[in-house]
């Protein structure tokens, strides 16, 4: 499992099992701004959560080993910027 946070758009992508194959269908989730991804066999393979910092226990999530920060500020930090990233 991987969680990829796009800070510039406050979106969290949760990839459950990449080896199950490509996403065949994306459907709206049970709440606004949550989309669920399914493979060809109907298995849930991931989800996207917009406004993630408001709709998730974000502080707990960002401290897990599978959390990655892929936003613009993370890219600046990787390039040597002194701006803090999440």
C-alpha cells in the first residue's frame, strides 16, 4: 500500500495493490470528493480523497511509512529549497 499526498491540490491518493492491474473504473465514493478505483474484476485497488487535510486523520496518516509527499513544495524541498514540507 502507498499513500501519495499532492500538497499543491490537497489530494491524497491511496494505492492499495498495484499488482492487481490497471484501474478499469473510477466511481464516486460515499462522500463528496472521494473517488474509488476498481480493477477489471471489481476489486477495490485504490481511492482518491480531495481536501484530504480536512477529510482524513491527516497527522496520523502522514506519519506512516507508506506516506509520500508528491506536491510542489516537496519537489522544491528535494531540489534544496528551505521551505518546510509535510
